[in-house]
């Protein structure tokens, strides 16, 4: 069916409006990080920079602990993502394929962990972590991030497993493949887009986590970007250049991750799997 | 006998290295001065102290005001808290109530004898028969303006509320706002409203018996007046914190603002002409005579129960308040942090800083304004534990919001504000 010209025009304009709505703040933040301080706070905001400077990035990278925060965040988010994937893939497959008592009840209960607001468990967790010496360690953040990302990841991946045609698994079973081989050699390659989605979800959750990182970490050298960055921009006197340059750099890892993993989304791995 | 002597000598030789090289006392300082240049300045002072005191090692762990209210009690109860922790008056009752503090009255008296504290700074921490923190630096709200802007409009520096509103109206031309006052449910708004309240006779929010007296005609008049000023402010002022107000002034979008200091931003982004930067006391109500303001005496609490660590903490604070060191400490943010001691206010280390020299007139005015500084809930010895909740939940700012956003009358809003204070105090 061919769309009429007014409908196409309306669709295009709506798309452009949404693009501007979402894109303009990013544009303003990124271009602002290259402006001179006077231009950043100018009475009439400039969408296209009239000045160019790298002073904010230089100050951020050489005059603050921002690079340390970045490394900590990359470590925490990377390790959290890896552990989440290693645990959630077999767990989701077990919930999808294996028959064991209480499977359905357990499947629903695990999501309860995701339903709790983090602030509710913050103080009890602090006490527990203090007793086992995990306060002020990146390991504490990894444990928290995995704990909160795992339930939703299992739910997501079980749906991906369910979307794989049953005939593929049956063919493998007839050839005598045990469940672990089916999972490793057949199912994981087929649900790669799902694993990529869960990986991105786990990475972004860990990358942006603030509440636990702000309380469980005590020393500056262990801070992650969200917490460390909120401190260096100041309270009574905000350094707007530092704020914009830090925000621009903070989105870089996520953008790079999307650029790398994004290809997995379009690969359409199940295409042609069943002939 | 010979064996015994040899044994003693052997024992002594084993003990000697232990006593000769006893491990230094390690103490941790938590503060909320997180911007990198402030952390660097505090580290310079710590390094100098550690070098001069080989038996003590101080280390700093900067924290964030946003989290420290929850983090400090949790850390202390888990045994992971600091030995020294910076504070503002409404933070101290929280730690006092969980038994984390012991009075430092004797130590403050010793320091007062030597350096002469500004009385109001000690009063903010004096209640329930003790002094709960050692004042370190002061911040007082002032009215900031550009002399050229007032002169250009044929205006004098406003003295009274009537002058102030007239000036704000006259300066509201050509897309600029005569004044920028916040109306966010946030601490900055609490501070600016109280700065107006204390200039309209609404200083006390408690009666002597601890009951609330927020709902009174002076408070209603102050909030009503503030709401009128807010109408002359930028429309986004309902979400402002300190930084947005400062940017509004420095970019010449706002003719006047109330702020602790704009010196640093004005110098780097606003032209930096000290002759054009004006600072004045907050105008008072037409029936009042004196100018008052809100002042935050920042202080340090001593938390360690260990005698050696406590003594080491005291030694560090003594060092910090010595005039040779104190100015360096205050100038971690030039023009923002004011001295709380008489000898600190004259210290060469304070006035010798290039920024302090350049903006000497403005800094002298801020110090003068701070002499009449008050803080809601910490006046006339009327300090009650509920002030921590009232302050933490920004009830004063919430009351203003119900006028400027909710459309209530000032009288209804203030009555509702008092009810809310009672509610959060339970």
C-alpha cells in the first residue's frame, strides 16, 4: 500500500521533531563542552559554537580524578556484564527447558528482587557488606549490579529461547546431543541478539548505577563516574565547562558499546535456520 | 644472673624497634568540598601537617552532601566511619542523636581563647549542654549586583524591601530579569527565603518550649514579599540551585541575586572587573532597622572514640586554625569561605591570596554581613532535634512552592508549612 504525500510528509515531520527533541540536548551538551566559559552561560544560547577550546577536557582529565572514575566504571560495568551473562544464559535455559519442581513459582519469584527499590535494601546491605569487609571495594558494586540485573536478564533470555524453533533442538536431541552441548553449540548462537540486548542492558545498568555506588564506596580512588563526577562539578559554584565535558565523555563507552554490539541486532541469525 | 641480664637485654632489643618506630596514628577526614581544586588545597595542608607531625597521618576522603546524611550514620554504625567529619548545623543533630558525638566544649574553649571565634558560629553548635562541633568557616548570604547596572538605571543600592522590589522592577527590561530568586524545593531556596524572613522579623521558627512558631504574621509577610520577587525572576527559577542563579547573574541575565559568593565565577566568566561588582546586605522590611542574613557556620565533628585518634584529630584542627595555615584553607575557594576567628580575619595567609587582594572590598563586606548571620532552627539557643528533618525535607522551600506553583495565598501556605513541619518532626 502506498502512503499519500500528506501522510508521508506528516510522518517525516513527526520523525524530525522527535529526532530534534532527543538529539538537541545531546548536541548542546557535546558542543557546549568545546565552548569558552562565557559562551556556555551566555544570555542567548548558541547552538553552533562561536568559540572553541579544549580547556574543559584538559582540566577534567588532568586536574581531577575523572580518569580514575572512568577506569573504575569500566571495570565494574564490564565485570558485572560478563558475570550477568555467564549466569543468566544457563539459568534462562534451565527455566525454559528443564523440568524441576517449583520451576514456574521460582521463575516468578526471582523477579521480586528486581521489584524492590534499591534504597529500601541499602542500609541492611551496608551492614552486611561491612561485616564481610566488602565496603569500599569494587567487588561490592559488581555483586550489587549482578544481583539487580540478573532477574530481568533471565526473563528476557527465556523469551529469546522460546522464540527459537523447536525443530532445531529436536534435531540435536535426535543426534544425541546433551543439554549443555545444545545450549553451547546451538541455542547460544541462535539467541546472540538476545544476549547482546541483555549485555547492553547489564552494562548500562551498571554504568549508570548511583545509589549503591554513592554509599558503599568511601574513598575517592574507588568511585565510579556517576558518583565521582557529581562531586567534581561543585555545589555552590558549578563549573559548567567541567560538567559538559564530563557528561560528553561519560556517554562515550555506551556509544562505543552500541556501535560494536549493534551489528548483532541486524544479523538475523535465525534466518534460514529451518528449511 | 648473667643469663638474666642477657635475657633482659635481648628482650629490650626486641622491644626497642617497636617503641622507636611505633606506627603513626592514622586518622581519616571526610569533607564535602569535592571540586578538584578544593581537594588539592586540602591535600597540600594535610601534606604539610603530616610532614610536621611524623607521629600522625591524616588522609582525606571527599564525600558528597547529597549522600552523607545517610552514608555517615551507616558507616559509623558499621565501624567504617571517619575520625573527623565536616558539618553544617542541621547535620550535627543527626549524629548526636545516634550517640556518635561527645561534646567538644573544652576544646572549643581552648581554641576560642587563642583565636576568638565569632560567637554566632559557636552558638550554632551549642545546645543540650554541650558544643558538638568546632567551627571552621563561615558562609553568609549577600545581595550581589553590578554597580554599572544600578547606576545606569539611576538606582541606589536597595536598603528596604520597597526599594528592592522597585529596583527589581526597573531592572526588568530588554529581556533581562531584575532579580533572580529561586523557588525550587531545595536547600538554596530555604536559604534565600530565610534571608528574607530574618529581615522581616521572622527569625525564630521555634518557641522556647520547642513548639513551632513558623505560622506568624512576619513569616506570612516575608513569604508574600518573596513570591512577588519571584515573579520578576526567570521562569526556570523554580528548578534553580546555586549554580543556575550564579550563571544568571554572571551572564547579565539577572540584575541582582542572593548568593554566598559569585566572586570566582564573576572573575573567570563575568568580566572580572572588581570595581563593578557590588555586594550589599540583604534589604530589610520597611519597619525594620538592621540588616540580617542567613549564615552557615561550617564545622568539623570529632567522631573517634579512640583516645589517640581523638588527640591526633584535635592536633590537626589546631594546626588548621593557626593563622599561617587558616587563610590557605579558606582560600580553597576564594571569596566563598569566610573566617570564623578574629585572628583568621586578619591573617596574611587569607588576605595574601591574589583573589582576596583583588576583591578585598567585596570580601570585607561579606565578612561584615556574616556578623549578623542567623540560621533557622539554631537561634537564641532554641535548637530542637526536629530541625534536622525540617531542614532535610526543605519544608520552608516547599511552603514557597505552594504559593508560586500551587497558587495558594501566603497565609494558607504558611499555615500548611507549619502543619508539614509538625508532620515531619514526628
